[in-house]
């Protein structure tokens, strides 16, 4: 795919976290968006987890403690990989499901001081369910918490990042809009761990 003309490296430098509910199209859109840039890499939680060849427990799996440990491991590995790409001049499109602001702050802290922006893909619950139902059987997943996750994400990220309504767009159209409008629709996020100190300094 030919890189977009007129999109400068500075406009989309650092990491773009693309989140959304399962089935929102994160993996497809980030792959397409990365292909529209001149130097970009896609980092995804699913791909990172596939590096584990035995003993894998997904985030909704059991035992619970191991699921939590491996979810943290995945997040740490994604951030480390993203940091390496950024430090060598690549823009990173990172796709993952972020459930709350605490998890977002965890990512921001691990990638600090590199610039990070947030995009939330929002095709709607029914579209997410439909996409999961029409996946290849091996790629389908069991998830019935859409309503709760949508409410949590709107509460936690309602005033953060770019909520991109993709219900009427194809994946290609979504990727093109993401790349061309990202700089105008998003701001670089600050990690939460030093928020109180930044307020003291009026930053």
C-alpha cells in the first residue's frame, strides 16, 4: 500500500493506541493505517500473546491470578516493543482493549516520555457481535460483557482521545480517516503518575 502523501512523520510520531471493544476492528484498522505511513509498525496484544507456545491463559481465563499476571505481561511486552520501534524512528499503531483509565495510565507510564495518543473505535455493540460471529471459527471468542465494557470505556475515556464512529465506514475508510485526521483530533496524553506534580508546577 502506498504511503499517504501530505502526512508528515511529526504529525503521527510516537505511539497511537487504538482501542475499542472486542470486534471493533482494531487489528485490521491498525494494520491498514500502518501501511499508509512511511515508517510504521503494528503492535498488537494478540500477536504478542501468540509468542507463548505453552501455558498461555487469556485475560478472561482461569486460574484468575495467572490470567491477571499474563495480562500484565502482555501489556509490558507491548510497551517495550513499541518503545523500541519508536526509538528507531517508527510510528507505532498499538491495538489493545483498554478497560479503564488506570490501565491507560499504566501504558503511558511505561512508554514515557514518548508521545502517545488514544483513538477509540466505536462501531457499536451489534456490529462487534456480528463481526465476531462471522469470523473464522478458530478466531472467534466467547465474550458477553459488551454492555458493561462499553459503559466502562465511556465513563473512563469519554473526555480522552478520539472516539471514532466507524459504523458506516469500511476498514480502509477508517484507516484513511485515522491517519489523515489524527493530528487534529487527538492530543499527546500525559501519564497519570505525575499528574499531581504537574498541577503543582502549573503545567
